[in-house]
C-alpha cells in the first residue's frame, strides 16, 4: 500500500509533484551555480583563474552540495501551471554567498586581504572557511525546505481565481 501525502514530509511531497520544467531548471541552475562559484575560486581548474593556495579537500563536496541545493531552490521559483508562489528567500542568498567565501582562496579574496592582510587571511580567515561551508549548506537546506513545505501547506490554485 502506498503512503499518503500526509505520511510523507511536505518537502518530499512537493518534489514528487514537480514537472519537467522545474527539474530542468534545477539541473541548469545547479550547473550554473557550480560554474559561477567554482570557476573564479579555481575549485574547477581553468586557465583564466588561479590561486596560490591549494584547494582544500572539502571544497569540491561543498561546491557540489551548494550547487545542488541552489539549483533546487531556484527551481522553487519556477511557476508551474495553476500555481503561484512568490516569497523572498534571504537565507538562500546568504547561503550562496557563504558558499562562495567558503570554497574561495583566502588570499585571492580582495575583501578579506584588505580587511586582514595576507597573513590574516591565511591565519584567521582560512580556518573559518569550513564553518562558512557548513553555514552555507544549512542556510540553503533550510530555505529549500521552507519553500517546498510552503508549496504543500499553502497551495494557490490560480485557475480558480481567474
């Protein structure tokens, strides 16, 4: 016997209702997020950007999780026919920004070097980057969960309204 929608978490229920347009958006947005964060931070090796400090062992997994969550989160803003959902997600923006700072080269970030100097960037900022990574993933996951739960808890049928 299949479990009813009441037995499943709202976020899972919302994901099972997604159409092709949302899943395609999620995939494209995840790839775009990975490139947008991974190329300038040189987590994704490329000839344009470089970094004098090696990429940490945890930077690629953080980039992948951040990209996947970011893609799913962006897809929640894609309107499916018959639904309308428009809520701000500040946590998502902050989470994405933290993800960028988490995987970036500490001495390549001009803001960090300006504030702390090169030595400070290596001694003070680099040790905090794993915490930024955790904060990024948590904020993105919380924002995604809230958006998905909102789709189930308060669906709007625009066809009935118009």
